[in-house]
C-alpha cells in the first residue's frame, strides 16, 4: 500500500468505521455508502483494520491519498460522481459512491455576476452530475455569449438559454445626388486650295486636318467636277481660272449637364446598388478551336451612373457607410476596331470610401474639376513657312474642356409606410386613355382573405437555432445580375468574311 501525506489538506471531515474485523465481510455484501464532497475540499476514511489497496473510478473528479495504514484522504477535484473501493486486510471491502459538488461560494458568485452583467434577464446556472447548465431567457445573442463566458469559470457550460426573437432590422435610405457639368469650347481655322483644270491640272492643296472639296475628272471631253463634304466652310471659286478655295473658321461651345438623384434602400449590413445607364458588348477571345481560329464570345459591360453601398448601424447609433459611386460614359475616340467591329472605350470617374456620420447628415465625395486644353497645328512644308502668305497654308484647332463632378450623399434611417397610409406617386402630365381599368388586378388583401399564418409566432428561440438562422442569412450570396450570351455563343470569322454567332436571345 502506498504511504504518503497530502501536501495541503483543507478542512477535513472524518468517517470512522467502528465495526469489528468481521465487519469487512459483512460490508462487502451491503450497498455502497453515499458520500458528498465539495470540490476543493477533503474527507478522511478511517478503517478498523489495515488498508491494502484503494481504487477511484474517475481520478479527474476525486483523488485518494493514503496517509496511514488505516486512513485514506479523499480530495475533491472537480464536480461529478465516482466510486471508491477500499480493500482491507483479511479480504474485506468498503464501497463508497462519492458525489463531488461545485463550491457553493463560487456558484453563488457566478450567479451574482450573471445578475450584475445581465440585469433584467432571467439567467440561472446550476451544476448537476458534474455538468454546468445555463438556463433562462436572454435578450440577444450578445447576452448569451456573455453568460457562457461567465459560467465557464465552473467548467464547460451546456448552453440551454433561449433568446428573444429579434425585432425587425432597421433600414437605411441613401439619398444621392450626382451633378456633372461639362463645358467645351472649340476654335478651328484652316484653308484648303483646289483646282478643277487650271494649268491642265486637277488637284488640291490641304493640310488634311479639315475636309475640303474633292475634284475629279469623269472622262475625256467632260468638264471636271467637285463635291463639297462640309457646308460649314467659306467657299470661293473662279470659273475662269478653274481655281477655288475653302476657308474654315468656326467657333463651337457646348454645355452638358447630368443630374441623377437615386434613392436606394438597404437593410442594416446588406449591400445595395443602383445603375442608370446601359450595357455595351465586348468580344472576348476564347481558347483555340479547329483550324487555329479562336471563338470570340460576347460579354456585356455596364456604364452610366452607378452606386454601390453597404450601410451598418454602429452601437453608437451612427451610420457607417462604405460607398462607391461611379460615373462612366462611352468613349469612341479611344475605340478599338476588331474585324470591322468598333468597340468603344469607357471613360469613368469613380471613388470608393468608408465614412461614419449621424442620421440625416450629408457629405460630399468625388468632387472633381477636370480642365483640359488640346491644340492641333498643321502646315504644308515650305508654303506654310512663307511670311504672311504662309498662313494660307496652315490649319489650327484649339479645344478646351472643363468638367465638374459632385456626389452628395445623405443616409437616413427609415421605416416602412404604415398600412392604410397613402403611398407616394408620380404626377402624370396627361391622363391615361379612358375605358380601361382604374387599378391593376391583384390578389385580395387580408381584409378579404383574413390573416393566415403558417406557424404560430415564437417569442423565443434556442440559441443554436437562432445562430444557425443568422449564419444562413449571412452566407447567402449577394444577388448580382449576370448578363451576356451562353458560353457556347461566339463571334467567329466565316469563310467569306466576319460573321456573328450568338446564343439564344441574341440578335
């Protein structure tokens, strides 16, 4: 038998066996004795005869230490239940069923802490058969996690809490104003000279910057003719000399204003988007096919006024916004020509930012001033360098542009329009045709069908069920519009030239 003493023995309760030596054989046939012990405390078992061996079923719950031939100390380690068998000299056995309970003071301290951290919420903690159970009803998932963290001081808790069904999530209305003003000023000056037969010569002298008359001789015996492609020219012609000129002197001013005021509504934490514009096709070359010719499929790209945003209401009551406004337009000056098809470029101005502000506060982003000036100068070598007269063989174009962009954003927490209140509408400038239905057909409302619900409302839900619902909502993929043709659709060159092949619904 192991002989030793515990390093430290907390207040000890003594169990004395006063039976005679023959009691061991009698005790072996009787039921086990019930012992109750608090975790962190000890109890002493005394035997009238020497003890030869001690067995503990669950060492994690209880520890047995022999201190003398006839004394064994049982130390409670953790809440739970276990069995202890003591073998005595002479063949007797002592059987004990030991229940180790959580410390009463620690359990009371945990309960008080729960009441202090979660005031007004029904939360209780108990230890049964070595397990920690949390029961009651809390207001939200945050309170549930808080209660689990506090109860963990007693061990791994079993969360049996119920959570009140969350109220309807708040919704944020984002009011956005796009203001874009573009101003352009163009000045052009140039001269084109042409001859329809002067000196038996047909031709013209031009810098090529501006289109001029195109003389041509139909055939022998037929006088030469000419055609004027641009009527915005000063035209001079001497029939007796068969010589003429066109003078281009123009000034152009342009003004373009774009204003959009979209109102986008989104639930707290969810993404919303807005687009006012269109789509244009872009050919995309795929892998090689038989004969070395790659199929070209068609993809569609969006352009116009776009807004993407994701609002979130913070614990402070403010609104945190991730906003990405964009203004784009087709740019044919930088277009790309593929097999005779002209694919425009995209001129865009966009910004992405994250900002926090109170309800109905406004902020301006994307304010942009873009000033550009482009000057084109051409001349005919030699003739354009002659003093004074050289101006007649020169052309010049000066273009100035100024663009101003402003995006004004105002978020606001809103609620749905109450039932029975008039919904907003659009004032039509003229009435519709007479004789038709005044209202659109619809399914009758609850005032006709009555209120029916598939399942009765539940005021509370188990924590694990509510957490699963929230995870499913968070895992839902964001709906994005997939535009374009089927993967098999393509643009492939034909035997006699370029051909277009599209999928279902194509042109």
